[in-house]
């Protein structure tokens, strides 16, 4: 049974692009994990998690670009795909 939206082909169209689906017990843990990723790589972040009825915990999806470690991202951007969110 799928609880997250399907992965868009664009988000994995090249080596180094990563989609990370996270499941945790609470919002704080999911957002802290996302922040750790964002401190290391160019990351499209979100400010909220989702809950699936009848399922434990919360979900979060992030998009990373491993080809752009922070400090090398153009114009200080952290977004892999403009307009996308986790």
C-alpha cells in the first residue's frame, strides 16, 4: 500500500538526484532529519509533515541533489527543482 505520492521521473532523471521518504514518530524528528540533510546538500525542504489515517507517525518527502554540496549551490539556493516541495 502506497502512502506517499508517486515519485516524479524528473526528480530522479540524473545520477545524484535523490528522493527521500521519511517516516517518524513525530514532526520534530522528521523536520530535524530534514535539516541535517539540508545542511549537507542542496535540498528542497518543507515546513510540514503529513499524516496518513490509520497509520502511525508522520511522513515527509525531501528532494536532494548530491552533486551540489552546500557552499556550491548556485545563488545559495537549496532547491533541486524550482517550485517543488517535500
